[in-house]
């Protein structure tokens, strides 16, 4: 961790504010400052990985934990009944604007398909 120019690294290091919903040794869950749905959380690993396509084999436990924590956040916020969406954008054309791997958890409104 610790890329000085990375917004998420700065939030994780408490150098920038963020409304933290959950945190452990491996990742944090914060509320998105530009929400695209009534519930919009970001699941962010503390290890700086620029994008999903740069994940290495030894990151598999971290990726699995991101999914498990997303499920736990959905349960905590009572989202299971109506459902939720998980999104990972990889690269600019996919909509990634902060190059630190993160997963969006969205719920609270009808999410259309196809996305985008």
C-alpha cells in the first residue's frame, strides 16, 4: 500500500476523508462520494493493485474476500430481498477512473441491463 498519488491509498491511510462502513487488515468498505444508486459502497483492498487485469495468482484469497465482504455488507444493509449488483471496471474504456482495484456494490433502485 502507499501510492502517494492514489486517492484510495490516501483514504485507506486516513490522509483523505472517507465514510468507512467496514475495515480489516486486508480491505475497507467505504461509501461512494458520487453514488449511482441509493446504496453505493466501494470494496477496496489495502494492497495497491491498479486494475483487475493486473491481479496475480497469489491475490486469489483477496479477491474471494472482496466477494464475501460484499455479501456480508449486503446482509448488514438488508439488501438481499431486493438484490444488489457488484461491478469491477477494468480500464478507462470500462469506466475505471481510479486506478486502484475496487468493487462497487449497488442497490436501492432498479439497475438496468445492459449496463453503461
